[in-house]
C-alpha cells in the first residue's frame, strides 16, 4: 500500500492543501515555510499527539476542524498479505475496492472512511476497526532533524535495532542447535536437584524464611529461582562499532557519519522486515532535511539509496534545502515547492523547467549555480517571474528550457552595479556564453526613474541595438494586463507584493493563449526572442 493523495486542512500553517504523491517525493522550501508541518500532519493522521489547540491553524474558525484525509492504493493486495485472520476478516467486510480514503478529524475520536457510492463519510465502524486498520496501513518511519543516532541504535521498544535483533534471536531460538545445548546446560547448572548452585540458593532461601517467619508465621516457603536467560536484557548493553580507519563506537564519530549510519540502519530495517516475511507492511519514510551533516557526495549517494527503496515498494518523502537533492534527476521523483505567504503554507508540484529556479534560490541567487540553462530571461519583479513561468508551463512546455531571473525593479541599482539587475546581469553579460543571447524585459520607468533607465540603456547599448532589451508600454505588469484583470496606476500603488503575486497567478491560470499572444505581445516577443537565441 502507498499514499496516492493527501489532503490537509487547518494543520498549523496549512490552511488547505491537496496533493497527489508519487513513490519518491522531494519537498523544497525555505526555513519556516511549513515543510515539517506537512510531515507532522501525516504523523498525526497515524497517531494523534498533543492538544488540538497546539496544532490547529491560528485564524481558523472555531467550528473548523483539523483534518487529514489520506487516499491509499493497493488495498486488496495489502489485505491479502495480512497475518492476522481476525483483522483481515474485519477489513474484508468494509474495504471492497483497491483504494480507500481515510480521514482523521479533530472532531472525531476515531478515523472514518469515505463511501464512494453514497459520497459520504462512514463514521460508525465496527469495534476494533481502527486497530485492524493500523495492522494494514504502511508503517511510518519518521526521521526528524532532532532524531539522533541514539534514537535509532538504542535497544528499546519498537526501535529499528530492537526489532532487527529480536528477529535474529527468534531464528536462533527456533533453529540453533548450540542454543538448545546451552539451555540444557543452564537447567543442569541452576535447576537440577544435584546442582551445587541450586543447593546453595535453596540453603540461603531457607535461612531467609526462618527470619521472615518470625514476623509472618503463615510464610511457608521462600525460593530463589534463576529464570531463563533474557537475551533482550543483554542486548540493551550492546555497542555499535565503526571502523573508518580508526575503530571507535558509532557515537564517537562525526555528525555526518552518524547521520549516514542512522539512515543506513533504517534502510536495512526495511529490507529486514520484508525478508522476514512482513510483506504486508510497506514503509513510508518521512525524512526531514535528509542532507543534514552530509557532504554533497554523500547526499547524492543517500538520494540514490532512497530512490532504490522507493523502487522496491516503499514510499519516500524527503524535506530538503539541498540543491544536490533537487538537481540530480530521477525518473521516480516528484519535486514539490513549499512556500508561505501571509502565514499560510502552500505546496505545489514543480514542473521540470521550474527546477533550475528552485536551485537558484537554494544556492542564494548566483547565476553561476544554474548549471548552464539554454538561455536567460531577466525580468523586474517576482510577479513577472511567476506570471511568465506559469504561462510557459501552460502553453509552451515543449520549448527549450530557459531560466527566468527577477531583479527587484531597481534601475538605479542596475546602473550602478550592473552589478546590476540584482547582481544577475554582469556575470551573464561579460560571459561569451550568454552575452549575445540573454533577453531583458522591463517596464516603462516612472518619471523619477527615467534618467537612470536611459543611462542604463546607454551603458548596454549593444543589448538595445540587438533587440535583447524589450520594454512594456505600461509602468507595471498589473497595468499591462488585458481586461478583465487590468489595474490602474492608483490601484497598483495600493497593492502589496503578495497582492501582485496572487494576481499574477490568477491571470496566468485564466488567460487564453490567443489573448496572451495578442494582448500581451511584448512579453510574448521577449519569450520568442529568448527561445530563438537560446542554445539548441
């Protein structure tokens, strides 16, 4: 079984998201934008923790519930593999299809399932259904940023090491001849009537009884008994050694080695469960900042290992700030961009031609980090970038990949630094790779910026002469939009950056291709010029 779709409502910074997931999902976003909140929502679906007040989105209405709805696929195969006949029988009566949508809500004590035929949630389920469901669902293995090596390798209830070693012990107890002989010797030493050890223990217990009976006359017997050896107790003191040129305990190694060892143990744990016959339990790995403490080369190897896990039937969800984990392509991976605006988290699948921009942001905005795209289109603001990128995704996805960079719309800064367009243009302009290829799209400057803009054009006269600098007929993108989205100059002055971004998304998603090409001809020309000059 795997997660096909997940919907989250009112969980911390998440107001409403609806995502279709794949086998290997990489979530990218800045700190404090809500990546971990999404993982915590999945964890809460499995096992609610904390008070509702702590997890409910600030600003949600009192009557609005915290909800996590998960659609699982592969249900019938999962039921067929279940070991518990009782749990299997319970689920077979209710789950008839290969997909099931399950909801956990803060307004209900237990989870409910969605009835496709009645188009309603079924909340009155048989007693024990929730426990049977837990027996069916994929096992969650959540590695948080604060998860340490000790959390993975200590011998405790349900830790990976404990389950692996317990499984090994089970095999020993059932099959090992040496263990059988050891048991016989143990009985002779501690329980046989001819045993000197047993005789001494009996003598001591009798002396204790004599003192005890003075206070409790009804006490007729005290016995000191040595129970069977508990191997689990012995294993609580085991130690993991690693030899990387110097043999020491794992906990003495560096953070990078500890993180890599921790993830390697979890991967072996998943394989162990499958090899042991626990095939009904696929895994869903939630890994927060998988690159933590790892060198880029190790990050690349980790990604390959996690990709292999997903190809074996498990599902991997990975949060990252690492450009390496985004750059390296993988046929099975989906990239999701996580953003927060006005304290609300949004998560959106990133198309392939958007990935260079994600890398650009992760690496701090240096064009040298963009790994040689076919060409560059430089625009003034973020709303320009979002509008044009969405237009490309909708209408021109078959064109060659170009990288769009925004420059904060400061002509004076452009002229001074050039060093300019937000440190973007210089390294591109002086490079023979892009000097004769890049395209700049500007808005008509306001009166107070006109002198700076004219000076900018004189400094880069070659760009103007070659048609690589194009200018909108209006002072802003919002004024350039065609009706019904067009704004006046006064309306634009009252808009925040977030307002402009929302409008850019709305127009780009609603406008028809024919209207875009006719009514927004300058932008279409800038794109056409950028594509025509791009490396083929």
